[in-house]
C-alpha cells in the first residue's frame, strides 16, 4: 500500500465520476458529470475525505469540536478552498465526525442530513465538555433528505453514487458509496473483526455495501483498503 493510501495520506490519484448540485436555492449552478478527486484532509488520527472537484465538493466527516483552524489548515495543505465545499456529510453524529458541523454551516457549507440521522443530532452535546468548544448544531438550516433521494442530490453536485444506511457502529451511521466501488464507511467495524456467521447489524451493513458493489474502502480511521471479492 502506498503512502497515498495511508490514514494520513494526502489523497489519491484516482478519481470518481460525478453529476451536479442539490436543493433548489442554487439553481444557477449545474455541474456536468466529471471525474472527481478523493483527498484526505484529516488530522488527529481521523480521516476527513473531500470528494469531488472544482466548486462542487463534498466533505465526508466534519472535524473535531474546536478545531476549525486545523481543518482549514488541512484544506489549505491540499489546495482545497473552503468555498468549494458545497455540502458536509457526517457518517454519524459523534464528536470526531460532526464536531465542526455548525461552524462549517456558519462558513457557508450546507449540512446534508439523512432522515435516519435527525434524531442523533441533539445528542451530540451530551458527549462534550466545555473545554471541547463544541458549537451546538442548529436543527434549522440543514438539508434533510430521505436516504432514498441521495443519488439525485449527489448527481446534481457532480458525484455518481448514493448514501447507504449502514448501522452497526451507531444507529445513525451512513456510508457514501460511489458507482466505481469507492465506499466511505466512517466507523463501521472492519469485517475482519466481525465473527464469521455473525448476524449483527454491522455484518448486515457490510453485506449491503458488497451487494451494491463496494470494493475500495475509505474508513474514518486507518488506511484505505480493498475488499476481497465475496467479502
């Protein structure tokens, strides 16, 4: 595995196909299907993946609380202007995955929330301490969609893929699955750590991803890895 695939990688030279923007307010922008880079802007042992290119990118997982400066530095390091991040998607609402969600909203990034995640957002504040400098996520101003409508939204920002409900680590966990087999799985338990024959939700989530063509896995922690055929 190359350094570009490590947990601290700068990204990959691979690119995925895409489409155009989502909700109607910015109907002035329509992206054409294009190849989109995958870039890692992570820090503190957590990978934060930027998917897309140009002015229509998606940020997968949204930083630790109180670390906006570190996230901005990661974006600058990888030459990704914050203004090009059209949406932020938390794979689940834990503090290392959605800690900067509200601050990103205030900076102009739309928070994309799946219907299966809404109830998890208010619980974020129960896991933080004052020294974390967590800014509570407002329930208004979010882009909330049924998970079944994710493909249409992604197409409108230049990304060919869908968002899949993948509970296991948490009830609200989702994964971004691109049509080329790239899957951004957050903290979903690695299949190697799930006992053979296990019927848990994590095992079912991996099967759901396999059935939809997942091959190359971009986790929130650790290196990129390739799923063997048949699991």
